[in-house]
């Protein structure tokens, strides 16, 4: 393989380049098509590499899908406006309608979903958090206004002598019982208003499962469980509470711990009474139906049930992050469909752009949607004329022939899973587990930190074993995949629906060779650069 630019000074993330090189993953690709990437050989020819990383989930339709490429050329040749922010976008309206129709079909909600467009996955999740927080603050404001109203009415009633304040009202809020005069009234209302302001000012609570990955921007990184990504930035934004997936009842317990009670006053039968109100403290619950970077792990139906119940009680929206799992990859448009998961919000990105455009979207269920959000959230690049139209074409391709693409993803996934299962069965000491659905699969290796070969054990101890294997697959088998970002012992397989039987066989040969090497005590070393 030739490296024509190797001698040049590297200023574009050279540290990352060095890390890739240390695992033998420093490949340059010069062309892409379908499931293949091509490197340039020394003799000027091309070296094909089979791509199972699939753009980390953005290439369900493969690299350079011919219909998308032809359409993209057509759009550019026709001079279709690309950047025309703050104008009417009928194609965006059509895209939103199409997405809403598909999501309603799968979620079972009757209401339409409104769309806010963005550029990246993390950005769509940031928009979701902002919308949820705006909605929470508005609900909180409305509650405080109602309480203020009640307090004002009670003050008037005490002032004009039509009501008195019983001693128990003071006692319940921790004040000395007083006579019912104006000074006592002032003390009581001051106490209530101050206390309410403190409770209402508590930071919003965000809940998400352990293992979650929702992006690396300032807000979303707080919801990404991996401490390596999150810890340096903790001070920048509201913190999430991480809910274990395998302990039923924990979500309920955590939600119960996050309660804020506000007090108000009302007048009945000439007496001032205390009223209690639950303030909306929980901003949102956000989850991936199948965790991607957390190691291709599907949440259970029981967990989904608990999410629905707890969020309904708390009045908090359920945000379903389908950025990696959605767009048909699992055999349904949404991975949550099979789990009975119903989102108030959905986020989509990755394959929505068909591998050519950068586009993401936040969908919000009609009755939870706050139109004002549109006036305070935007991006120069969001909702651009090119990406909108490419995304519409992607949906057209997915929905064609009554969803043939979804059936294809499911059927190919079954075959790929069966092959991975046969590898696991033949190498039970090497392969710990295989997981996932459709073309969203993972293979977890047993921990190798006690391996006889020192470099392997060392890689395992520093969380780099998966990258060592990825390096071997690339260099030894011309096959590209990576570990999941937060579970580095799990390899990801996210090919496109163009996957062939030969390509499944190619992966099988590569995996069996890798397992042979690991099982054989590394008599033949995993190829190191
Ligand atoms: N959510 C999920 C579930 C993801 O898998 C990812 C990317 N791996 C993101 C959010 C972030 O998307 P992006 O990289 O486009 O910001």
C-alpha cells in the first residue's frame, strides 16, 4: 500500500493518526462503492477492502448508491438552491410529512410529528434536550403563575378579613404558629415564595440508561456514559443520572428521588389552606432501543414498560435516539417498534443522508410540540435544499415495494447472525456473545487481559484489544470494522443491504482465522504493524 503523503507535516489530528497507526488502522481510501472501499496499491492499482463499519451506521444503502449519486448530480446540474435559510422549503415539508407518516405507522401514535432539522446526530439530540427543557420551563412557569395567583387571592382574603390562617398551615411549612395578622401573612408568603423559588431553580434531571451514547457535544456528552468522553466536560452542562438496565424498579426509584414539591395557598370556607404541587424536575428520559456504541445491546420490553410508566407519571418526554439503530437497519424503520417503544421525540441522522448529505432531524409528537422553539433554534446549514432532497430520496428507496429494503435488512441480518453464531459455537472460549438485530450486529470477545501473548494482554488491559483485532482484520483480511466506542471488546457489523453471501463468507473466514490465532495461544501473532 502506498502512502504518498506520509512525509508531509500532519496538522489534521495527527495524534489520532498515530493511534490508528499503532493498531495498523492507518489506511487511506481513494474510492468507495457499495460495501467496498479501495486503497491505492504501490503499482497504482486498487486494493479492495470490505467495509463492515458502514460509516458507523450511515451507509445502510452503501457507498455511492447509484440512484442517489444520479439524483445528487441532477440537483446540482439544475442549480437547486442549497443554502437559502429563512425561506420556504416545500421539500422540507414533504420530508417532514413522510417521516411523520412512517413514525406514526410504527409507533402507533395517531398524532403527527413535527420536524426540526439539524446537521449531525449529536446536534439533533441537543435540539431534543433544548426542546424538552424549554417545554419543562414553560410548564414550571405556568405552575408558578397558578401558585402565585392562589397566594395573591389568599392575601386579599386575609387582608379584607374574609379568611384566617389556621396554625397548622404555619406548622406544615416549619414556621412558628402565629396569629392571623398581616405580619404573619407576610412572613408566610415570603417563606413560601422563597422556598418555591429554590425548588423551581433546581437543575433539570436527565435520565438515560448506563451504556448510552448520545453524542459528544457539550450537552449530549453528559448523556454519554463512557467516562473517557464525559469526565473532562462535566462542569459544562446539566448532569445525567444513569439508570442500570438490568435492575427492574431502579428507574422508578431514581425518578422518585428527584421530586420537587411547591407550596401554594387556597381559601375555602373562610380558611387559608396549604396546597402541594409536584414541580416538573425531570426534563427527559433518553434512550437507544439498541445501544450501538455501548456494545450492540437491546433494551428489554420490561425496561421499555417501566420507561413509559415512569415518564407518564412524571410528565417527562421519552426521547428515542434512533440515530444509529433507525432508518431500517434492524428490519423496521425504527428499532424500537419491535419493543413496543413509543417516543414523544425521535432523533434520526446517519443513513438519513444516504451517505452523501449531512442531515439529522428531531421529531416531536404534536401534543408535546412547542412551536416557539423554531424561532430560537436554528443553524446556517440545517434544512438545506440539497440534504432535504437527498433524504427524501433515501426514504423513497427504503419505502419502495412495500418496504422491500427493510425485509432485505432483516433477512441479510438473519444470515449474518447465523454465521456469527456458528463462529461462536466453534470458539466458545474466544467469543463471549453475539448480539443485535438486522444489519446492526455485534460480536463480543472474552476478556483477553490474561492472554499468554504480552502485547495482546497489554492491549486488552488498556481497552485496545478490539482495535488490535480490527488492525488484524484490515491488514490480514482486507476487512474493515471497529469495536463499539464504549465497549471495546465488541466488534460492530453494520454493512449495507447490498451485502452478498460471498461477503458474509469473507467475514467468516476472517473471524475464524482471528479466533484460531487467539485460541491457539498466539503461536501466529495477531498482525502488528
Ligand atoms: N446517538 C447515537 C445513538 C449514535 O450512535 C451517535 C453516533 N455514533 C450519535 C448519537 C452522535 O451522532 P454524530 O456522530 O452524528 O454526532
